[in-house]
């Protein structure tokens, strides 16, 4: 008579630890990544043949904010009251005007908030702040 031992059951490979690791990596990459808004600067205007909704901005005003905190439009430095009157007249002419603010890296946050406040007082509906980054 031959005696045989009961065979051991094969160890099953569990997928739960791998799924846990993948979930942790997914959350990590979602938290550390940045959201890039591709509508920051329109590539085409509605008059250039772009098909889109009728409420697209027809004009764009770029405000550069220097390190000294003085707003500059088309190479002209402006005071706070001049900026407010220019924005008011621009918005009165075309309410869909898009205002882009490009602050210098050395500009103070207070200067940026002051320009944004002037734009809000002028009833600017489409206001965006751009940030340029240096690529290595």
C-alpha cells in the first residue's frame, strides 16, 4: 500500500496590493500635476473663420505688470485712474473684451490685486491672469 500526502494548494497571486499601489500613484499624479487651460490665449478669432458660440471675445487688452507694480498697456505706463478709465471706455465700446494680465515674476501680489480690482470696477467680464514659466 502506497501512502500519498495531500498536495498543497497553489498560492494565489492577489491583485489587491497592485490595485492599491496603482490607486496611490493615480492620486499622487493627480495632486501634483497642474491644470493647463488651453483657452488662455485664443488661437483664432471669430472673424478668422473659427466656428464657436456667438459670445466669444472680439477684442483683447493685454496689461503687463512690471516689477515696480506699474501697469503697462501697449508700452504706455498708466496710473490707477488712467487704467480704470481706459478699461471703462473699452468695456463700454465692447462688453465682450477680454482682459489679460501678465504680471512680472517680481511684481507684488498687491499690485496684481489692484489691477484686478480696477478691472472688476470697470465691469470686465472676461479677466485672465497669465503666468509664464521658464523651460530648462
